[in-house]
C-alpha cells in the first residue's frame, strides 16, 4: 500500500517540473557574453591600486623587480621575491591569494604623461643604482573587442525578434497583429451557445421578414428537403429598412437559431488605408466560410463597400473600394463554388447599392423591413416590458396607439426612459404616466421650465399653440389632438402632440387639412395680434415640403398634371441640372406658394369664426401650461368629425381581425397537409 501511495506523488512531481521556455536560451547567451567580457583578459585576480607616491617609496626601497607599462596608461608593479615576504606586502598577498599564479602583478596605478613618468623613473633608477627595469605591452582583449563590436547588432536583432514575435502572435489580436494579419478577415465567429442568446422569440412583429429568415436557416439545416426537387439554395438575402426597424436584431436571431457557423462583420471592416487589403479580407472571409460550410456570413451596413461604381473611376480610396466590391461580387457568384454559404447583408440605403450586387444569383432575396404597425408595436412593447417591473393595470394597446411611426429601437428607448423616470420618482413600478412622459421626452426633448421667457412672448406662444389645436379640432382629416404645452422642450418654445391616423394611402384633402392645421399657429398670431413672428419656422418648413411633394412628386396638382420629378435611384441629387425647364420651375414655385397661401387664409377664416373660443383656450393654456383633449371638449364641445374617427378605428380593428383570420386559415391548411 505504501508503494501504491508513492506513485501518485511521483506523478505530481513530474507534472510540476518547469516547462521549457525559449527565454532561458536568451538568458544563457547573455550570461556567456558577460562572463567572456569580464573574464576574457585571462586575469582572475586584479592588482591592488596604489598612488604614484607610494610607488616611488617602494621603488627607492628596492622592492620592485620590474614595471610593465600597459597601453601607455596603466603601470603594473611586480615585486621581488624578497619583498613579497615583507610585512607591508604580505597583507596584499593574503587578500589576493585566491587563484594567484605567482606571476601576477602586485600593484597597479594610472599615469598621466608617459614622457614625464619615464624621465622620473629613469632618474630614480640611475641615481639609486637599482636593478628595476621597465617593459611595454598592449593588453588587447580580442574577445572583448569582438563582443563590443557585435553588441549593437545583437541588441538590434534581439529587439527585432521580440517585436516580430509580439506582432505575429495571435490572429490579429492587438495593435501589432494588424501588420502581419492586415489582409485577414475581421469577421467574428459566433457560438450559438455562448455568444448569442437572441432567438426568433425575442423578435416581435416583422412576421414576413422572420418567415423569410427562418426559411434561410432551414435551408442550411435541411438542404436535401429543398434540393430533392432540383432547386438551389439561395446565395444571399438583403435586409432593407429604415434605421431601428430590427435588421441587425434579425441577424442576431439567425446567429442564435442557426446551428451552423455564423460570421459577423461590418462593411467598414473591409476598408483600410493600404491598397488591396479589402479584397484580401473578402477572400479570407469566404475561405473561412467555405472551410466551415454550411455557414452564414452577415455583413452589416454593406453600403460602405457596395456603393454603385462610377463610370469615371477616380484615383485613391474610390479605386480601393471598387476593388473590394469587385472581389465580393466574384466570391458571391463567380467561377468559384460557394455551396452551402449564405450571405446576409443589412442596409438602410439600398438605392445607392451597385446593380451587380443586387441582381439574382448574389442577393436572391430582398427583404423589406418597414416601420411596425399598431399590432406589431404592441408585440414589441410586450417584449421590452418583460424585464421591467410595470404596473398591473398598464395597457399595451394604449401604448401602441400612442406611438405611431415609432421603430423598434424607439420603443425600446421609450421603455428604458419610462423605467428611468419611474426610478427618478422613487416608484416601485413603472406606471402609465411614466410611459407618456417618456414619449414626450423622446419626441419633444427635455423640459426647460427654467428658461427665461417674457410675459409677452409667453402669451404669443400660448395663442400660437392654441391656434394649432383649434384648427385641427375643426378639420375633418387633421390628426386628433392629444396634448398641448407651452413649456419649452428642446429647441421649441411650445409643442402640440397629435395622434395621426395610420394610412397607407393619403388623399389631397387629407394633406391639405394637415397643412392648414400646421399653419394654424401663424394664423392665430395674425388674428389676435395682427402681426407675425419667427416662431413658425418649423411649421413653414413642414408645409413647404408637403406642398412641394404634392406638386413635384405625387402629381396632385392640376396645372403640373400627372407628372413626377422624383428619382428613386437618388442619382439626380448629385446632378447640377433639373429635370424640368425654367418655365416649369416658375410654375412649380407659383403652385407651391398658391397651395400654402390658400391653406393659410383658410386657417385664418376658421380662427376668426372661433376667435372667442381660441382666446378661452389660450387663457387656460397660460394658466395650466399643459392642456389635454378634455379641455378642448369643455370649450369647443364634441369634435364635429368624431364619428369618422370611430369609423376609422373600427376599420383598423376589422382589418386586424381579417388578417388574424387569414393566418388561422393558413395554419389549418398546413395541419391538414
């Protein structure tokens, strides 16, 4: 038993042995150099240093047999055999007895002028009839000279080896690694179990996009299911949509769902100051993907390298970007085989991408991701409300109705801001008002209650905002009012919140009503004060864009006719010519001005009819600083077109019910199959 117990101990001692390290070799070489440099002269014991006066004393006493002048600077003193036995010199002998050979010098000292020393030495020898003689020698340590001459080269080579090892160490990890790995791909390989935990369950809404993406993942999991009938797996899918709609989130869900290698990088990762680096990284990326096939490559913001190539290519970075794009086009659909490698890309600027990149065979599918509708916003709210401690009575339907035009990123920001606002107020849960305040904070900006505003300016702001509210209340197609405030927010001195109807198609009457409501602020200033101010800048900018769009884009003007000067490719933005004549330009300007002035006069006439109620509303606004829909109902009564709003709400519910019924039919058909 004792022997058995000893064996494991021996194994442990073997494991604890230090591993070989290349730095040991460097240390040994340095020690050898030092030893040769120190002991290379062949002298292990150094003579005792004395002064020249003491040397003269020993010389006159007859204790010195000879002197050796080394390199005309150092004088080594050799004693006679009788002098070595004297008590004066025996102390030196005891000190230097270690490794002494008997032929070593006993003393040494330095001289300044050799001629003066030689003259004085010869005089003392001759006058005292001494037997002491002198010799000359050159103590040249060849090894030391060689080492001294080689030392700079050794240091330079050592530093160079050290830097090279640091630079080449790792796959581009650290700043030094980029020099030798500059042509390597910067794509990150994600592990579904550790790196990415986002799945399709975390992606709310985007039903069509998720279905397309799930099918692509299914291609890689079960390729034989689709190739059995002779079909080919798509080579790429392009995610196109506005910022914040969830393109990158979908890619993260693919990384979490797909049990295949997932390479992720940005389009800017291909861009470098060195020529040829982008193309080299593209080659290396696809090489890695082919080795790990089946795999997925995700390129975010592909417009960084996929911009349309110009016919007259300019020198510089433009050529480098085009070379990178050419290599990407070749890798995606060239002579090489890229079987079982699918490329996903995301951009919000699909109009500027090169046509060769967009064609079938490269990006076979273009998945458009639009802003979420009211039903999808509810699903997105439910996802982002999971980690929050919300009030039990919180209605997600209400939140989805209060956030028209919000993207998924905006909704996530609303939830986060609401939690911060609730925490600032020391609440135990996030309530409905916190979400409303968060929407106001994101849309209008931070409240600036301490901003200095004179009473006359405050009165003007109150009538301006009351004018917006009054005109919108009296128009059929204007957005219903939610809230009006004269508390400064962001850059604005006052603000009015509306709940616009979610329309897929907009008619001229609807656009004109919106323009009229927007001009209600300036019209109120004209009606009440008979003068206008600069406070309507944002309103004028908005209505000018709307009027120009009606005339030049949508073809809603009778004189211009059914023409549009809109270019979806975006090429005309960079041109110096207009797609219409000077005469047409004058007509366009006249029609735009006519549209705006007509709606301005219309707003003035509405406010003159309800001038008393406008004054009452502005008075309440000056008193409370914030008014809501209920305050308008007390002053104006029920809105004249309330029935149409209820009808629109019912139509939305009916459309949602029809969509849900269609989904259920599709599910039943799948189950029957």
